[in-house]
C-alpha cells in the first residue's frame, strides 16, 4: 500500500467497510535502540489507509456508517474542535459515499480558519460554530441536537460510541498471537478499549495519553469495557495508561518534541505529527530507555493516523 492509498467515489460503501479491502502494513523498525534493548518492534500503519479518513478514524466510523445506511439516514452529524481528525474524516467519507454531513465545531471561531476546516467545508460539510458552553450542552443532550437538526444520524465526538469501539475491536484482531505489548496513543479511550477486546489475551495494551486525563481516562476506558454489548472477561490489569507524555495537554507540544519527530522521520521514513503519533513514538522510546519492556519482547506500535495535519 502506498502513501496515496484511498478509495475513489465510484466504490461501494460495502467495499469501503470491508477490512480486506486494505492490505494492512506492519512495518518493522530496525533501529540501534531496539537491538540494544533486545526487543522486536513493528508498526501497524493504519495511517496508510488514507491520509484524511485513515487511521483509527476509519475503524470508528465504519459501523456507524453501516448503521446510518440501515436506518436510511442521509445526513451524518458530529462534533469536534477546529483541528479534529474526526471532523476531517467524517466530511471526506460523507463526500465519498453520498452522505450529507454537519459538523458542530467547538470554540469562539466563527470562520473557516485552518486547513482541517477548509478541507471539511470543501468536502461538503456544513460547519456550525458554537461557544464552548453551547458545545458542551449540545454534545451531552442528543434530544436538543435532534430538535435543532432534524433527520440526522448523530455520531458522538471522536466517533466514541459503542459502534466506534466495535470498529476498533477489528484493529485488535490484526495483532498476532505472539505479541507481548501493544502501544498506542489515547484521547477518549475508545480505540484502546476496542484494541484491548480484540487483541490476543496474552497482550499487554498500553495507552500513551495525549491529553491531561489522569483523573478520568482510566474510568472512561473501564466504562466502555463494561457496556453490556461489549462485556469482556479479560483482566483489567492487561491494560495500562501512561500520562507522562502529553507535553502539557491535547495539541500542545514544544521544540524538543518537534526536533525529535524530525529525527525519527529521517531515520524511519514514517510521517508523524505532534498531537497523537509523535507523542506515541516519543513516549515509547523513552519507556524503552528506562527498561520498561522485558527483553526479548515482541511489540506492536499502532500508528493511528493524524496525517491530515500534514496535508496542505
């Protein structure tokens, strides 16, 4: 699969939803730090599905789109910030598969002010800018949204509903049985919950938090795992969240991370950004330097996308 892999608008939605439509690439990393630590590492390149709708967003959206089609809903509505990967992905798949899309955008911005929103608008999404307070109220009150925007299929922020988690279970199923650790970035916890359910029982699943979520992320993941239609008997000690690499919070960064990313890309050829994947890879290699992983371990890092930030 090349970096330019995508589905054109002539394909059926069923083809888009079928995971065998894509050849998932596991890229081996051959770096001195890994051989020195005596670990084997590969990267699950979900970002190569597509620069805009690829990554974990594709998995979070696919069952939601199937459900919207089943319900004969022609309009998809969701929520996000001005730089949301989810908003960008939803607008693009809506364009590809003939759904109208509406994005409720958080913040005081009242105009299209960055490449993410410009692209979403060009893909046909109707953008509605609301204050943070109104955003919170709408996000938490589905009935109010349904009254204001009739006949819409509502997808929560980030695609983080049960169907979104179900899609991420399919990511976990891609992990081989001999894997000791799976490491991925985490924001809402939906991707980690799905990967945790879908991955082999022997895997330790580690989430690198990209936001300051020490007070709620663990409980959010447990809440997702306890949903009646996602019940799992796996022990809770098989996943762990690490909060040391948020660099101050969501979408925050510094020169150290920026410089580290540039060097990593030079060595591996893997494009990453500082919001999700940059923090994942930086955190992993820092943990490696602290002997966090057992010698002889087989480790999979999940590149969850975010490449729309790198598209002009």
